[in-house]
C-alpha cells in the first residue's frame, strides 16, 4: 500500500536525519514536499507512527493509506511515482 506521512518539519526537537533514515527503510518512497513523504509499505500506519515517534520531537504526525481517489498539484515525477506504485496498494 502507499502511505502518506505528514509531519511538521520545523517542530522543536525533530531529529531530521534519523527520521529520514527511518522513512527510507520503506521498500520504496518519494519525498517531494517538506514534511511530507509517500512510502510503499505492507505495514499499517500505526506501525509507522510507532517507528517514527522517537524522532518527531514536538511534531504532530499524520499517516494515511492512499486510495485511488486523490488529486493535487504535483511535479510530473511525483505523478509518475504514484502511477508506478499504485498497483502495490
């Protein structure tokens, strides 16, 4: 499945390098907006929240499964990534 991971990138205490390394453990990922990642994972959102929590400092975090109904203003590379990984959801 594709998960959207959103957090406040400038929150107090955020450990950016460690957070990025944890997100890059996903089988595939796309990072195109500060504080926002798309990751391919078979793990549920709550598993990812638990994994990322130690690195988030005071940041809020929202993780949601991306379904077929989505729209936005993204660069072509982001749409191409979504098209490639949509079948993994």
